[in-house]
C-alpha cells in the first residue's frame, strides 16, 4: 500500500506543507520516494544522490529535502 502524503506530518513536515502538496495533486508517494524516505534518511542530514528514470519521482524527493530545510529556517 502506498504511503499517503498525509503521513509526511509524522516525518516532521508541517500540516501546511502537506496541505499544499495535496492541493497540487500529490496524494501518495511513488515507490522511489518511499524508498528514499524510509531507507536513506535524507531528511535527517544524510546526503542522497538519486539516479532513476524519468517520471520516477526524483523531483519530489528534492522538494521534500528543500521543504525540510525551509521549515527549519535554512537556506535552500
């Protein structure tokens, strides 16, 4: 079962950020995004290089990392 974007609140994202993603049509994470979130710790200061085919979800992984930094008042 795919991870709902609503579950990102449990990973430290604000409800406002999750609501914005939902408004633009993001309902669930793609497999690549779920793997990056659960297995690679990129939201906790670990570097991550994503090499994957077009339309696999790379951009949203980057958006999650950028949003995390912005919510913590860091530069992006």
